[in-house]
């Protein structure tokens, strides 16, 4: 480079260096303004469309088995039906991963179960059914006592927890992955005068969702 420069007349070399610099600058200007406009377009689209969180409603909860052995090993079997709704008019949702389990007073009482992934179109609703089981699942020694207390109180409260990954779809553009969490509360009538399992509850409680 320096050899070429030293051979060519001084003023010419200076000029050449100047034009290259100018071209670089021009190219950089075009590139950065192109980039900025694309970014602001995406941001604008995002602000206009602003996807709302998906909605989940717990429609039915059935507990078939809840059986404790050695006072800390639990066998459980239950089924939950949830209604999933996409409230967005212009945004579709890919649920790529959905994991669901049941919890009682902060303790997991079934194993994690994966639901099949699916796509949810604009304002579509889907019913999700999950059969959850636990076999020999270790629980705190207070579990039996807590269930006894709930039985006296006449209601059994169980949480249905879901988490996973979703992607938004706007037109043909698909976003990256976003984590989501859902928490539903099922209150089942349960008491000494009521029949023991299955416990059933039909309700329409809206679950809390965070994305
Ligand atoms: C617990 O298990 C025993 C033996 O399998 C069964 O007889 C009993 O009905 C079960 N109890 C509940 C609440 O499922
Ligand atoms: C839990 O399930 C296991 C395997 O099916 C069985 O061996 C055990 O007796 C069950 N325990 C109770 C309390 O039902």
C-alpha cells in the first residue's frame, strides 16, 4: 500500500485516499440509515400490534387418586381441562413448549408433563386436556395433615401450573422465544360427608399469566 502511494503523485494519492474515505462514509451512512429505518419500522409495528398475553381458563378439574404411603410418598392421578385463548387480532402464537404440573400448598404433587406444541391463530381458542400422575412422589410429612385440614374445611385447593416457550407471529414475521408462566387455582368440594375421590369441579376461573 505504501509502495503504491509513494509511486503515485502526491496530490493524487491524497485525493484517492479522500475519495475512499468519502465512499466509506457514504456507504456507512446509507447502511446505518437503512438499519435505523428497519429497526424503527419493527418497533412501530410492535407498538401498534402490541401482543396481549394469552388467556387461560380452568374449565374442569378432576382428582381421581391422592394416596399417601409411609406418610410421605404420594400416588396421585388427576385431570385438568383448560381453555386457551389468543386475544390478539393480528398476532398468532406458536406454543413450542408447554409443561404442566399440579401443586398443593407450594409442593409439586404430580410429575411435569409435556403437552403437544400447537399454533394458535388470531383470536382462536383451544381446549387443552392434561392427565397428570405421580407415583411414589416424595412430599413433606405435613402433607397428610394439610389434606385432613382441607377436608375439615370442606374444600381442596390445588394449583395447576404451566410454563413454556412461545413465539409471536405477525404476518410472516415470527419473533424469538418468550417464556410464559400460567397459574390456575382449582377449588374442589371435599369434606367428610362428601364422597372421597374422584373430586370434581367445573368452574371457569381465569388463570394468571405472565410472558
Ligand atoms: C389408596 O389406595 C388403597 C390401596 O390401593 C385404596 O384401597 C384406596 O381406595 C386408595 N385411596 C384413595 C383415596 O385413593
Ligand atoms: C403407589 O403406586 C405404586 C406403584 O403402582 C404401588 O406400589 C404403591 O402401593 C402405591 N401406593 C399407594 C399408597 O397406593
